[in-house]
C-alpha cells in the first residue's frame, strides 16, 4: 500500500481491544480508512506499537478511530425507531461504515439504540448525522423526548456542530468549540439568518453575497430561559417555515450582562475595522489588530476579535498574515464563517457577529463603525451600539481609544470599560 507511515503506542491494557477475535478491530480500521495496519510489542512492555501505512489524511482518520476504540472521551446513546435500523446500517453495512469513517466515532446499533463513543468532536459529528437521519420519523412526543434527552448533555456544542456541517461552512467546528458559549450562540444565530437568506441569493450574481438578516434569532437564549437557572429542558421542534429543526436548550449559565461592580467588561474588537484603519484604508494590517488586542489584554480585559474567515487565507491587501494565526491559537481571534455556492461566496455579516457577541457578553465594542444598519434590528442592539461603542485612533503604532467615549459629559474611559 502506497503512502507514508505513522507509529504510536497503545497501552498494554488496551491492546486487546484491537487484537481480540483475530484482530477484528484492526481489520475494521483497514476497511474504513484504506490503510495498512500492524501491531508489535514495545520494548518496555508498557504497550505495543501500532503502525499505519497510507496517505496522511487516512492515517490521521485511522488514528482518531483507534483512539475512539481504546480511550473514548465521550459515550452517548441515541434511541431510534427500530424499523429504521436497516437504513442506519445500510446494505451490507455500507451506511454504518460511512458514518464511522466520516466521524471517527465508534458506533454500534443494537435494538433501537445507537451507542456512540470517541472524542467529543467525533461523537458530535456522528450524533448529528444520525439525528438528521432519524428526525423525519419522530412523529410523536415520546420519540421527540427521547431524541432530545439523548443530546441534552451537549447543549450548544452539539447544535453548533450540526448546523456548521449542514451549512458546509469553511470554518471547522473545532475552531468554535473552545470559545465561550456566548460566541457559540452568536455563530448559531448568524448561520440561521444565512440559511433563511439562501433563497434570495439563488439568482444573484457576483462573487460575494452578504445576508442582511432580520435580527430574529432562531436560537434566542434569553427567550429559552425560564424557571430556575439550573433547570435544563430540550425540545426538538420541526419548523415548516424554514424546514429545519431547532434544538432549544435552557442553559445553566446566564448572560454575562448583570452588574459586576468594579469589574472590567469584556472587549469585542471589530478586527476588520481596526486592521483597515491601521493600514490607512489601503492595507489590511494584521499588526493593527494585535496592537489593539495587546492594549486591552494588558489592562486585564477578556478580549475577542472577530474577522471574516476569508482573511485567513491571505489577501492582496493583507500584511503580516501570520499574526492572525497567533491570535487564533491563543483564543483571542475568532473567524466568522462563510461558504461557497458555485462561484459565489456567501459571507456572514461580521458586524452582526460583533454586536451579537457584545450583547451576549455585556462587552464593549471597539470600532469606528457606527453600525447604523444594525441599530434598526432591535432595541437591545441599538442600546448596545449607542452606549457601549468605543472609538479610537492610531498614531503610527500607538493605539489611542477615546478618552470620553460618550462625550464630555459622559463617563471617562476607565469608568466606561467597567461594569456600572
């Protein structure tokens, strides 16, 4: 078999998972990922060496699957109508193999119960695929309640993974799962608006389309919260208007907009606005983003900078692109999703993400944009834009925020950046 080689150690107490029943599981790995496999004793007896031969992509997927077999991080169970089992397994097990190969999760279908195990991402991918397959059959409240209960523990992570996959976003779900819940909710809502907008762009021309959005949140967290904060309810509801299912979950965490006397507010940076201003309107200066991020980080703020994903691959007007990767790796920079439909790129409106994250977190927006279009969407957004927008200037590489953001009679900068 052509390709490179990867080697790693499986602990001795897990080796039997691969070697039982005449190496049945290793043969499964070969079948799913088109890799060669072998296993040999390690020198110190702490484990045995597993060797994979194949393309880099196939070796990586095979290694993920072996981790799911030997050391699963997550295990869940999804119930489904027993009559769907032939469809889930597929002819000669073809669908079962495709589900495992595409997700990296270990899946067993047994008498109306799908048992999933593996990494968080693998289980999320597999469970979202299975739920999409069984959802049309959930015609009664019992089945709906069972499906909701099966995914309850994943909350926003689960739904975000499902929606990103369905929307074919060019930003992987992994980039968002490490972010705070408030950012995940903003991503969910913007993707919902984007999906509603699709019909309107089917006849559009040009390379880039930006959905304007109605401001109506399909996953409105504040509307979902009822009763005690610790009470969690999940409902799967079929929407005939948008032909999409929505997972509505009450969260233990409340919005971070309550009073924090003396505490620093989060800061949400309009990274595109900052980059273009530092580049004098001609260059997208990634260095300018870092200067602004460093300014607020050094003051002790939690900082989130948002920028459209197409900037990740570089652009003719870009400079110091490596800085974006550094900020992304340290959790400061978030790329807003986009995708291609034919030759057109559908770009989620990053300004809406910025305002939405500020609303969710109680943060201050750093931008010289007035967001006049977004002020019309709802009263809450209008209040945030009017009361928590911090403008700035660059003098060379010196970042200077407004000292009196709300005018001479308003609070000074230090007070403006703190919870009232």
